[in-house]
């Protein structure tokens, strides 16, 4: 989706607001800015005019890695294989985008809530989301991770999951720094000192 398509797709935004807790949601401005600058990509899974899923990614160009920021399937369509097909499409599309920039993808990284956390307005458990990603090749990094305050207020303890490409392995510290500074500082404009402090907190837990 390009900037104008995303901006005007009201169904896309309805699924977005329905699928993620307020403290996890970036502003519309941030998402649109990411797509307009071509550091990010937005996707919609549709059946005719019906939106069944949404996703966004950010390209961590310095480490040739895809940061899957959001992925959601509407509740009525879950368990039908749509999520797996959509996940693969997003991964392939982002990989092709990196290749067009002369970069070979090292894989994907994404955040997921810890066990037992309610993640949407239906109270769906984060365990289900983690299990979905594990079925599709994701693994949880054995380190603490804190999502910066994307809503301007809340820090959230999360898992960081990865799916490596062709055996390429990046260290957790490298991945977290790229996510923090390339995405959350440059695009979300979260204060660098806030991110520095978060990294310091994570290092104390190593």
C-alpha cells in the first residue's frame, strides 16, 4: 500500500485500532510517515473489499533486517490459514524491497506480549500470538526486552522474536539497538536519552 491508499483505507485503521491495546499503538501520523518515507511498508489482506488482515514493517537497513511492527487478522478469520499466508507474503515482499536496495535480508524481528497478557478488545491471550509466530519459524530471544513508550507514556516488558534467514544470526544487542534507534528514534521520534536509559536497564539484566 502506498501513502494515499493507507491514509484513505478506513477498514485498515478499524482493524488496527481493534487489534492492539492502546499502549501498543503508534499514532496514525507515525505509521503514515514511515510509509511516505519508504523506510516502512503497509499491507492489507483483502477478500474483495473486505479487509481480513493488516501489517506494517520497518526496514532496518543498517543490519538488513525486517522489523515486523504490526500484524493482525480479524477474529472471524483466524484459524483458517490466512495469517500464515499473509505473514509469508509480508516477509517475501519486505525481503524483495531490501533486495531492490541492494541488501540481502538477514531475517525478521518483532515484539510480542508476554504470556497471559490480553492483546485486543476480545481479550485474546498473547500466548496465542506467540504460538502462531513459533509455528511460522519464529523463536524467542533469551533476553529481556522493553518496548519504548510508543504511546508517549507506557514502557512494556515484551519478548523479542526472530526468524533468521539462511543461518544468519545477529546478536540480541545488535537487534535491540537497531529497533530502538533506527525505528523508534528516527521514525517515532522517541527521545534518544530515553532509549539510552532503556538499553542501560537491559544490560543490567544480561
